[in-house]
C-alpha cells in the first residue's frame, strides 16, 4: 500500500474514526484503524463489535493495499503534522508516514485478524443533516450516563410517517424533539433505542457537512438490531439497545398547567450559574415566581447563600420550586430560542421548559421536562 493524501483530509478522517475506538479493547486489533486503498480511494475504518465508523477520502494511490495501525496514535500524529501533503506506505510490518521533513514509522497489526465491518442496514429514509444534528443534541443531553442502566443511556427514536421523534431520560429529566423527515415508506412505524453517545457524536460530525443524512434500521431480537447513519463519505453503524421495556415516558408531560413564566434564556442561565456558585453538589437552586418577576436563590442558613432577582412574566399563583442547577441550565441552553416558557402544575410536579418565539408563544417540536427537588424552607 502506498498513497499521497492532503493533510487536513487525512487528519479529519482518522480523528472521526478513532473517536469511537474503545479505550480498553478486548483484543489489541480493535484499537486500530484500518487504512485500505483501492482505485484512488482511501477508506479509513474502525470497529469494536458495537460501533463501526467508516470514511472515504480521495487520494493519489500508487499501490493498493491495507494496513492496520493504532487509531489514537495515528490521530495524534496526523493532527500535529505540518500543512503539507502526506505520503504513506506500508513497508513490511511498519507504516511509514512522511510529511515535509517529518517522518514517522509506526508498527502495524495483522490485517487478517481484523473483523469485517457490518453492512449498512436497509435505508428507512433521509433527514436534513443540520436539523438532525440540532435535534439530537437537544435530546441526548437528557440521556443517562449510568452504564448499569443501559436502557437509560439511549435515545428512543420513533419513526411514524413523516415525523421523526426522539426521546431521552435519565429519570430526573426528559427531552422530546419532533422533526420532519422523508421516509422511504410513507406508512413507516418503527421504534428503536439508539446509544445516545454514538448518535450524538455521529450527528454532530455529519451536521456541518450539510446535505442529508440517511437513517437505516434493521430490527432484530433484543439487543441485536442495528442502526446506520450515512452522510457524504461517512457512515456509522451501531447495535441498538434493548428497548422492549422502555417506559411510556410521554405520559409524564402534564396535559395542563396552572402557572407559566416567560423568561430570557441567556439571562436566566447567567443568574443560575452565579447563584449556584454557593450551592453544594446536591443542593438545588430555588426559583420563586410572582407577579413581580423571578428571584433565584441557593444556599442555607448555615452556609454561604446567594440570591438574585430578574425580570419574568408570570401568570398563576406565586410559586417556589427547586431544581438541580445543571439540569436546568442544560435544558435552557439547548432550547434554540431567546425566550423560554416554563410551565408548572405545582411545586412538587414536573415542570416543562419550551422554546418561545418573539410573540411569546410556545414553538412546538421541543419540550424539556425537569423533576423538581423538594426543599424545606
């Protein structure tokens, strides 16, 4: 194998592929990225039996072939190279990389020991790449991080006609986003539980490329299904999580509310961040709403305390409610709007945060539910 490639194209391809490689692979070859040159195209791929990543780059190919090298090491090297064309050649049990006057020699691993990448599942439809990336980011923030509860670490993707819905929850908050997409089958009705981290990383990488993302799904037995995402010259596949017993979380959204507040998103984020400086890790911030506006407080009588007042338009009986400050900031930061509407049933029921337009009306499509923390005053 021997080829020449632009530095930026190589660095981007290797970085994207290496990002999904396992930190502690079960076998050494899974820490590698496969470089395979055929007919003037370099295919960079990685696979850990759960997630596969692949990207194709045009190169000046002198000799077709393949080599398997440490993904993280190659990513660090390509990122640090000078802005000059890169010459790469497989020589015996090593890979030689030359860029300007910089020269690297890396050991290779046996290509024949590397597992074959899974095929892309059958396409289910396409969605605008930028809109998809934004929607995934809005939902993935609410997914759980606790690997002992794998179901909560996923994003539930619901395909129903031309509506693509995504939900995620860690039991303390819940995010729901609905966007339009173009299904291959107008009558489609499929639900799948996709690992949130993989979905978010892939969508974030495909979004800036523009164009469309192809969403592919293969349903299987519990934990055996697969999702595929493709855009431009990149594609990713991932095994689905077992979502057979995923709770009916949509029912958590209250049908009605007794009070509502309209606030500036940026101002409330800044106020919560300042006030939360005195809060212990598990201490909530208190939001007290009234006709006079909003007062945000944190701290107790024995330790440091903080409070700050800000403007808010409030309708309903005066209300004081406590939230985890980081969960509140996460929800506000991902609204994609300058104004937020906070809807309440009472101080002990979940609150819903929605984006609002310039007219103050709720913009449909995204809702972020956050559980209150009971506080004694």
